[in-house]
C-alpha cells in the first residue's frame, strides 16, 4: 500500500495530481516540490488579463478553499535529480526524498534565443515574474517586435496593440498558426491581427540583431528590411523541463515517454502535463499536449494507474485550448493534423465570428470557433463522445522500460 507520494512540479499539473490522489482515497504523506517560490498559479492569463493589469497575482492562485490537500510544500528550488529504481528525488538543497510513488510534473519553459541573452529589453513569457517585467513596457506609441506567431506571441501582440503600441509580429512560416489550425484558418487569424494594426511579416528570416548599451534597438531581415524596436518579445515555443532526469533511469527525451495512462515504464512513476509525452492511441505515436486542459485532465488516469494498476481505463477528451486576441475568443478542440477539408458551418470568417469543423474523410476530427462559445461547446462534446479509444498495445510498457 502506498504510504508516500511525491509530486515534482507545483503548477496546474502537480496540483491536479495532488487533488486526484486525495479524491481517489490516498491518505498517506503527500509532498509537492516546486522550483518557483509561488504556490500553484494559473499561467494562461499571464499573456492576457494579467499582462494588461486587469487582474492581480492573487487572482491567479489555483488552490481552492476546499482543497484540504494536507500536503507538505517544498518550494523555491525544486528537484535536481532522480534515482528512478530507488524512487528517490534529490532536492536542490541537498536533501533527498524517497517515495512509494512519484509524479513527474515539471512542465516546460520558454525556448530561448541565445543571440539575445542578457538584453534588458528582451522578454519571454512563462512565469509571473516574466509577465510583471513585460507589463511595464506596454506603453502607447512604443515599438514592439514579437518573434514567433504562436498563441503566446499573438496574445502579447494583441495586448500591445490594445495599448496603442506599434507592433510587428515576425513568423518564419508562410502562414502563421498553420501547425495548430492549418493554413486556411491560420490565414483567418492572421487577418484578425492585421485588421487591428499589427504588422505581420511571414516567411521571415532574421539575419542580424542590432543593440546598444545592453538593449536590442532593431534587427535586419533576410530580405534586407530593417526594423527598429523598443521592446522584443520572443515566443518560439517551449522545451520540457526534463534535464534533471538525466542519468535517472528514465529517458527524458523530447518529453518523458509514457503509455496512454502516463506510466513511464518504471513502476511507481508517472508523468503528466507539459513535460510528458503520452502515447496517443489514435495517431500511434507519443506527443506532448501543451495546453491547460491537458495538464488538468491527465492527472486523473495517471494517479489511478499509480494507485491501482487494475483500475478501468479513463478515456481522455480530445485536446482543447483557447486564446483571446483583439477581443475575439478563439477556441479549438481535437487534432487538425491530417485533415483533408475544413467546413464553415456557422457565421463568417471575415467577421471573425464563425465555427469551422475539420474532417478526415467522413470523420470530424477537430473544431474551431471564433466568438461562438455555445455552438463550439456542443461540437466539442460531440468530438469527445466519438473519440476512438482502442486497446493499449501489448508490450508498450516493456518497450518504454529503461
């Protein structure tokens, strides 16, 4: 019987795992280890309302009054190593913790541009500290270059434009948001930004950065264009926080490899959230789901598998994410990869008020809504109800074992 459970990671995924453990009857010692000094807080608003000062840091806190986790919190340094065979976590202060079960929930960090290291006016956005530093730079009339047209970059561009900044968003792909939405719908979101005054440069290559007195003053693109800027925001994706697992007996890879329930292949250790690459039984490969709902929903089946190996499988819902850009609520559920057509079933994309369904053959595989929350919710439920959930492949855990 499990007496001690250690959760490494004190953000949404770690907190969700702790809640799931208590809800499923775990009454033993519960430890939650985090590298930030803060208790768990919500990250999506960092590039939205928090960045614009509409909510405070206190509003971001995720713990509820009725949580009653009775947990021991070890914050402000995190874990630096793991002996998987002994299920022992090495802490930053030299202490070690041995547990019957371990949940790896260390999340991800913003991918850095080495050429911009140490520049005072260059910002990434992943933590409260990041957002607090950037917020003071959102000043009307100032120039901001956003490198990367993913959803973090797009939300920051939207926030800057709403403050009257001159915003340029640079994207290396021919059409932004293609990875998430496909080229047609990506172009719709691109037009939303241009309609609100954001200059969007796609298919761009940055050849050189210009700097003076420790700050970036501008950059030159491959086509010879020169951009002058006061602020640079980099949003080029995230990297899983798995370096601390090197030599542990678990392959950190491009995310901790897990089966379809979060099991790592080492008995007593599961992984959830942005750092975990779960096996996708529908598409036949491992993938990291870097979205809020993934961190929330993965914890229930992972904890179930940890506490009771004979528990019935809990189907996961299709991935879901949302974004607020220029006053438009964008919602997406499912997987767009491999779709062969997109049908607009309601509204008008040019008005940025519509719902589109992605199909692969006759099957609806994803849905996109812009300012269509009710209709989107119905379609999202339909996707969940028809999600294919085949049996776990025999031998998968053995293949994952170190």
